[in-house]
């Protein structure tokens, strides 16, 4: 179980950080990658928390059945 969650965190982090930085230039006020990287990183952490919450919730629901 620990290995699955670790792999989920790694893959999810990579995909979310790419996604957050890829869409950042579409927003008004975007100036540069480095200026907005911290904000994108915070968004990535939020996405990661949501992903883990959903994974754990589904895992718990499937065990009850």
C-alpha cells in the first residue's frame, strides 16, 4: 500500500506541476515562468492533496463492500 501511494504522489506531482505551468500563460497578468512558479507549485500541492483524498476515499469505500 505504501509503494502505491508513493508512486501516486510522484506521478501525480509531476503531471500536476506540468499542467499548472502549461496553463499559467493563459491567465491575465502572467509575465514569466519563474515569477509564477511558486504560485503554480502551491496549486500543484492542492491538486496533490485532492488526488490523495479521492484515492483514499475510493480505497475505503471499496473495502466496505
